[in-house]
């Protein structure tokens, strides 16, 4: 037993203060979550802006008081949009950083790292990947972002009914994103009375698309849908225009990219892309977000709709953390997942209300944007 009479006043203060240190440290302990996205390599054009959106969201949450007085912290790692690199990144987040929840994107990476989330019972959010198979990846895998069976089911109806298109050529990259998205589009186009006159894949990293473009030209479509990564999309459209093929082109929101317009110039005119995030007309906060990009980066974000979902992911995570703190429960993946099941609907700054369905997915309206006079212009919406 300590004899307080033999201690100096300073020593007594230190001893008593020391008894409370664990509680004080616990109260100030940050709430960590992980993020893995391409920060290097060809896909970094998207990943860097998505990471910036997450960083700003965390800053804003903390500036508003954090989560029940505790700071939120994002540990952001690079996965280069490569499955093997993604596995290493997620293993580090889970095993070393001990995060109970993480976010990631790109369908090939999401599919590769899902077993880690399920094995370790770590809650995983896919943010931006769109392969429909994501809904089948396990109990701990959820998507905050609508999958391709949302917009690719509605785009054909819009093209047939609003633009009178009847003959589609479908080109797609030979991996999860391209295969699944192209399949959904083609089936929906035929279901709605259209004819798919060409259904052709190509290998990623290809640069010469002359043979593919000649096949398109021979098929005589009135629309070409391209489900690819952005670099391939730009190259295909460029070579189509060089070979005199001026047919209508469509894609999904990976092509929602101002740099694509810069690179294609007049060749980009008329391209129609889908987006699954609200426009400024449907979200009062979005203009301020765009103004922030102009003020701090002097440009628009690359893949605006993707960055909206990445920006809002920390708000979902913060609400889950807050629920567990309020209930006095341990913060771990299992309890976070249970909190998600109980809350289900989250009102978010840039993507409005998002409701998680029993199949781990979300559903949102589809917005149609077309390149007109060198910029994306909203031309329609499907609920």
C-alpha cells in the first residue's frame, strides 16, 4: 500500500493522475477505418481524387466534433487496381492496423479481398465497383454504390425509347467489370426490343483497336456501348473517329471524366454516360463540394459520381461507430455489421439517402449525361 504521507504533493498528484491515464487515453483514442484504392498506376487518376474526397469528409466530421468526441482516422493504402496488391493492402489494414471496417473499390480487387473480410469478420464496403457478383461475396461484404444491374438495366430502355436506337454493338474489357456490365446491358437491350449486332471482348492493356473498330463498322450499329476502363475507352473512341465511324457512343460512369473530353476533343461530342449519384439539381450540398474542388485543386474531380460516394462512406462509418459507442458495445466488425443491419438507411451529404437491402446492395436513380460543347450536360433521369 502506498503511504501518501511520505510523498510530496507533486508525487501524490502524479500518482493520482496516473490512475486515470488509461481512461483519458481511451477517451481520446481515434476511431480508425481503412481505405485501399489505386494511388499509383493507370487507375490512380480516379483513386487519388477518391482518397481526397475521403480525406475531406474525415476532416469535416472531426471539425464538427468527431464521433461522440473521438476523432475519426482514415488509413489509406495503395492497391494499384491489382488484386494481388489489394490482398497485401487489406491484410495490412486488418492484421497490422487492426481496423474493424474498410472501404475499397475496383471489381477485380473487391472480389479478391472479400475472403479476407469474411474470414476475419471485418466489415467491408465496396465503393464504386459495379460487378453484380459483389452482392454474392459474403456476409461481411456490402456495397454503398449501386451495381451494374441498376444503370445497365435502365440505360437500354432510355436509349430505345428516348433516342430511337435499335442496333447495338457492345465492346467490353475482359475482366469482372467489363464482362458483367456488358452482359447486363446486352440482355436488357434485347429484352426491350433492340438487336445486339456485335458482342466483343478485348484484353486489358491493348492499344491497337483497329480490328475491333472494323468489326463494329461492318456490323452497322446505330449505337456502340463500351464497358471498359477509361484509358481503353478513350483509345477505342479515338480510333473509331479516325476510321470515320461517327456512331453514337455510350458508357457507364467511368467515362464521366473531364480528361476524356480533353483528350478526344470534338470526338467526345454526343457521348452519353450514366451516373448513379445526384446532380446539383437533386442535392443542395453538391455545388459547395464542386466549389471546394475549384478552390483547392483548381479543377473538377475525376469521376465526380464516384467521389461523391467515397466522400459519404466515412459518414456511414461514423454513424456505425457512434451507435456502438452509445450502446456501450465493443467496436469490432461483427458489431458494426449488426449496427448496419439495424440502421439500414443513412442520410448522406452528397448521395442523399442510401438504404442497404437484404442482398447487401443499394438502389439509386440513374442520371444520363451527354457531352455537349465540350462539357457534360444532364439530359435525363430514370427512377
